[in-house]
C-alpha cells in the first residue's frame, strides 16, 4: 500500500485561513444582500403571482400594507417573513364595468374577480361617484359599498402555490447572483 502525506508550510496555512475567512464573510454578505433584495422585490413578485389568478390591478395589491421582516438577524434566508395586511377591496380594483353611471340608461355592474370569469352583480347594485353600492333590502336605504376579497385572502387562497413558486425561484436567482458577484 502506498501512503501519501501532505505537508503544509506555515505560510500556506495562513493563506488558506485567510481564504476561508474571506469565503465565510462573502457568504454572509451574499445572504445579507439577498435579504435586502427580498425586502425591495418581494412585493412585486407577490403581486405578479396574485394577478395570475385574480383580476385585480397592480394598485389593488400595492394598496395592502406589506412588511418584510428578517427574523433571523441576517444569518438565514429562511428567517425572512412577508406579512400582508389589507382591507377588502372594492370592485373598482377588478376591472369593474361601467366605470361611471350611464346617463338615463339601465345598466348592470360587472367585474372580473377571478381571472377569466366576468360576473354580473345583483340588480340592486348601482354606481355612485365611481363606487359600486348595493341596497341591503327592498327599501332605498341602507346601502353598502360592494367589497370583495382582501389581498391576504388572495395570497392564502388560490394564489398561494404560485406566489410561493415565484418567491422561491426569484430568491434563488438573487442569491446565486450575489454569490457569483462575490466569487469574482
């Protein structure tokens, strides 16, 4: 049996230690930069995923309050959480038609809440000042603004898997990009 032995001189050991320290610092930097990218880009990625399933406009998704938090102290990408809060949206965010009340004509208010499925609202729905209202009973009053889903409901509903896929794909791309930049 042949035996191989490797010897490392002290100068080589210092060089290797410095290289390893640089790699460790570089990986921490890549993670920090990726987390920063997630903070700025995640709302756009989520909006893209939601709009693949719902007929909501971009402004409707952006109107929801979003917080991207790094709960891990910058050490792990898995520690990033994206939290959406929002109110139920009106039909104006879902390609409502007509946009204004037509003068002296009968009309039916319709909207595309789920992408590709245009639905007509109840006959009690009418438009006033650009907003859709609906009477609760047979009498003239009380009336309520017609509201639909909130952005958090859309994200946790039909769009959940699509949003997760888009986030995972884009986070991986951003991380690879930062690692490649640091290795150059």
